[in-house]
């Protein structure tokens, strides 16, 4: 495994994501302050509609990087060039399809934005601006995928995240100076155009021979690409129907104002989730290469380790999210925009359950087994939409309108637990690891149950205070105590995880000792003796028994 690029990809992604998280909160605060919560709801609705249209992407990004692994490793630049030319054409077609689809939806906007009353905003013009900002990204998406296929995710992350930071800075200035929702959306277009320019310069400098090539794809490779794209298309439909549809259903059946409040909670949790998910996504191409170069046993050991790490990180962040979210929303957006505690509880549980798919999804995309469960997302999405609409009325009838939004989220939890957490691990274990997933199922549902119990216990352990800051930091500290307790329990019970961590720590210690020896040797002139020590540093894997991880 290319650990240097793994750490570089993760480090760069984490730094930028923290910046984006802060900027996102500041921009949303200024949007609500200077234009209003209805504009905030419209912004979220537009993003959800365009996310729904992006099903046209067919998941090509994942298919691109997967198909390029083998020719890149083999040094077959002609095949890489042929793949790039094919994907470039596909991306341009996709952008056109999304543009046409977005224009077709324009007449439906008044029906989707239920309860919208702010007549000073032209919903048709502002939606088109948002649509253009998204369509432009497909002009350079093939180059971004090419950069990622060479394991240089840190470059694409720097370009895209840098563009987002610039966008947020421009939006803050525009909101303060002009209070214009139109100019606010124009900032997105400007930022995307700059991303496009930088991507063109860097990609042509690093991979100019491939980008300028005109090779045609062979029939066998084309058949493989079509196969993978069809599979990812089904996954894309499922993702859209599960995640994006929720916001559209809330806006259409409950109201755009409630969607604005709900989006404040989800903006924070999505920003947090996209930050911690960066522990995993930059590893996709790394693991894709490892699956080709390493043994099946080595891959399984990494998977088990990453799964436990996935759970520990999830407990720390999502328990912390529940502890501070209400205070954070109040401090950032105002007291009148809070939702009930039941809503924040269900949101936390829902996103944690989705986050627990990260390790499995990472290895699924890297191994190409997404083809084997291609029908799963479709059933998942249809079930989620049906349950969401039904639960909106059921929960509203049983417990009042305030609980209608809870019904939408509960539907997503049910579909995740009964479909995603069963089918995805089954396919990965059967086709990639050639093992039974039975042990995984038992451990996975036990871990989720432990988190749910801890979430309930945290709820009754939290304190209340007249000072929002005191309450937030106190409850945040309580959540850390819960999460560290769970983490310690998991580590104590998982011998494989302990072995791997101990091997990693020993490697760091040996490197530190070696660097110290080199410094001393340089002082006395005995460089040769110190250099010999470098060859004696054991690899982390060498410190572990074969059954570890």
C-alpha cells in the first residue's frame, strides 16, 4: 500500500475540509441574516433538485478510476488515453443532459417550493444560475478523474476545495455588501470557472500526452466500461432516491421554511461527515492499486482495520454532533431556527448508520464489486421514497405536524438497516474476499446497537445552562467521555486492531530512534553506521501475525 500518498491525500483533504466547514457555516449564517430563511430553503431545494438530476452522471467517476488502475500500473498509456477520450465525451453529454433536464423542471418549481412567499427572488432565474454552476463542472470532470486515477487525489482536492473556499469568501462579501441572492449564486459560477482553468493547466502539465492523444478504445475495454457504468448508474439512482429525495419531499409536503431549518442541521452534519469521510475516500485509488498488487489476505486485514477505525471515528464525531448541534444552530443561525430534540436525535442516528457503510463502500468501489449489487440501490430508493411519503402523513397524523419530518428520516434509517447494511457487505465478502459475511453482520449490528444505547444515555446525561457556550462545551465534554469509553471497549475486544496499531506505533518509534541516531552520527562523522540503521527498520506488517487485522 502506498502509505506516503495515502497520508498526503488525507492530510490535504482534511485541511481543506476544515476550512470549508467553517466557511459553510459563516456563509449560511450571513445568507439567513441578510436575505432570510426562505432563501436558505430555496438554496437547499435547488441543490437537491440538481442532485436528483445528476443521476445522469451514471457514476462514471468511479468507473473511470477503476478502469484505469490496470493500464496505469502496466504503463499502458495508449489505453489510458483511449479511456480518457471516451470519458471526456461522456461527461460532456452528461452535462448537456443535466442542463436540459433542469430547464424541463422549471415549470414545477412553484409546486416543489411549498410555502414560498419571498417575491423579491425570481425562482426561475436563480435556479438557472445554480444549474449553470453545476453543468460547468462537467467540462473538466474527466481531467479530475484522470488525476485521481494516478493516486494524486491531493491535487484534485486542492483545486476543488480551493475553489469552494474562494466561492464562500466571494459570497460572504456579496451578502454583506449587496444582500443579493442573484450575485450570491453568480459567485458559484465564477469559482467553478477558476477551478476549470486551474485544472486545465495542471492536468495538461502532468498528463499532457494523454490529454492530447486521440486513441480509440478497444471493444473489450469498452464492454467493461459499459458494464461498470451500468452498475454505477443503479447505485447513483439509489443514492439520489435515498438522500436527495428527502429534501425535496420535505419541501413539497411540509414546506420550504421547514426545509430551511432542517438544512441548517444537515449542512453541519454533512460538512462534518464530508470531513471525516476524507479519512477514507482519498484511499480509493490506493486500495484499487493494492487489490491488484497485494494478496487477498493482506487486503482483508486492511479492511478489518479500516472498519473498526470507521466505527471509532463515527462514535467520536456523531456523539459529539448530537451533544452540541442545538447550541451550534442557535449560535450560528438564531434561536427561532431550532428544531425539536427528537429531530436532531433521529438525524444523528441516521447519518451515523450511513457513515458506517464507509469502509465497505470504499473497498466495494476499489474492487469493482459495485456491479454485483447493481439492483440493490433501485429497490432501496423506491422503498425509501414510498416510506418517506407514507410516514410524512402517518407521523403527522399520530404525533402532529412537527413529527412529519421525523417520518422522512425514519424511512431512510429503515432502508439503510434492512437493505444497505445487508446487501453491500454480502457482495463485498462473496466476490472480493470469498468469505461468508456472517461474522461481519453480527459485529456490525452489535456496534450500531451500542451506539444507539450510548446516544440515549448521552441524551439523559446532558446538562442545561442559561449560557449557550457553557452548555455546548460541557455537553461536548460529556460526549467525549462516552465516545472514548466505547472506543476503549472496542480496542480491548479487538485483538487484530491492537496488533496493527502496536505495529504502526513501533514503526514510528523505530523511525524516531533512527533519525536521532543519524543526527548523532552526523555530529561525530559516522554517517555510514547511522545509515545502516535505516535498513533495519521493520515494516509494520512484519511485526504482525498473519491473522492480524
